[in-house]
């Protein structure tokens, strides 16, 4: 799984820079079809410049101090109170800069002397809407993006934890079955007991060092399956009837480890493997980005236990997590013939 990156502070600053370029452009640049390039830079007046300063001050006051408190515990009362506070701050800052500071420095003010206070407040309702509204929308968009990304990270981490758990389920289940097989060989004083122990050690080495990663080469998985089949054959009395066909175009193709084993393990656990008319067939094919496995065996109705569903139930969950909408799995059982067909787009 590819890691999901949360919107960083650096990217947030870049978004703000883009926003301010747009605001400054709309404030200072005007379309002029008579100009050489169809636009002209105009209105560099004192109060246009001071308004940009006021706009930025109110924008970041509302963005940094008001919006976090509104989002933290949202209510419409907080929204209206926050906007009211920002509006009052806008009126005070604009009065200080354009009615006092500019008089002190340049001897002029924006509103005429004697302008009624009620008119000044009412008129600034209109001018304050833009910075407060844009600050609110900008904060909500960035907060929403971060929230969606965090939700994706939480979901991804949950899936990874579940995948690790599902993978760990395979190992003890397989070891439990194999140790039972070796116990039977030792009890029968079979010459195959020592080779079986050696095979098991190789498989355990594979499961310990190779399956701790998210992906392994397809050929390694095939080798593991072949060793597993050889180990299982050792415990079967009589002539087995197992047909294995493997057609791999790209052995280096990466797949999740222990993905195909449950289908083979299920056949050995519940199938009749000495029936000469109904062989246990295992077909694994890979061409381009398509991986297919097909297994078919005659089932033994007397060889089922309480843990019979672990393997296939496990593989259903893993496929849903790792290959959503990229796999098809068909499992059928007709007249004691059990068939599994899996196709995966890698």
C-alpha cells in the first residue's frame, strides 16, 4: 500500500500564496482592451493599498483564531459570534489605519469628517464580508482535505493491521497440520520422517524471513508451494494422483506472500488424493498482469473439522483488502467435486 501524505504546512502556505496572487490580481489588474496586452495595472491609490493590509489582517485573524474554535466545537452560535468578533475587529482596524494613521502620516482620511458612526459601521458590513468569507471557506477546504486524508490513513493502517493478523493466522494453522503429519510419520517409523522435518525447516525459514514483507517474487511463492506439496505427499499412504501445471511468464512479478497457499492446503486437507479417476489438479498461470489459480479435487466428507474454514475465509478477507475490485473468486462444489478459480489483476 502506498503511504498517504497529509497536507503539509508547506503546501498550505503554497495554497495561500496562490490565493493572495488571485486577490492582488483582482484588486490591481483590470481588463483594458485598448492596452497592448488587454490588461492594465491601475488603482495604486493609498486607500486601495491600506485596504489590502486590512484585508490580510482580518483574513488571518479569522483564519488563525476564529475558525479553529468554530471547527473545534461547531455550532451556529459560534459561527455568528465568530463572524461578529471579526467584523468588530475589521471596523476597529480600518478606523485606526484609514481614519487615524493616514491622517497622522499623510493628512487625509478615507471617510469624510463628520461621517455618522452608524453609517460607518453599516457601510463596513459589506467590506468585511470578503475577507471573513474567504478566510472561512479557505480554512474549511484545507481542514476538510486534511480530515479526509487522515481518515484514509486510519483506514489504511487498520487494513495493514488486519492483513498482518490474517497472514499470522496462516502460519500456525499450517504448522499445526504439518506437525501432525510428521508425528504420524515418526510414529510409523517411516524413512520419510527426517526428509519431512528438513522440508518443514525450509518452509519455516521461508515463512520467517520472506513473508515479513508486503510482496515477494512470484517464483519464490511457487517454490514454496512445490515444497509444500512435496511435504504433504510424504504423509499420504498409497499412490497419490496429483497433477500440477505451472505456466509463469514473469517469475519476478511481485505478489503478496502466502496468497495462493490456502487453495492448495484446502485440497490436501479435505480432498481424496488417491482417487485415480479424480486427480487433485493445481493450475497456476500468469500472463501480463493476470494471475490465475485453479484447483479441483474430490472432497472427503468424513475429513472435516471445526477449523475447516480458516484458510478460505482468510483468503476472502485478504483479497478484499489487497485487491478490491481487481479479483474474481469462484468456489463451487458439485457431486463431491470441489473447485476453486481465482483471477487477480496485479
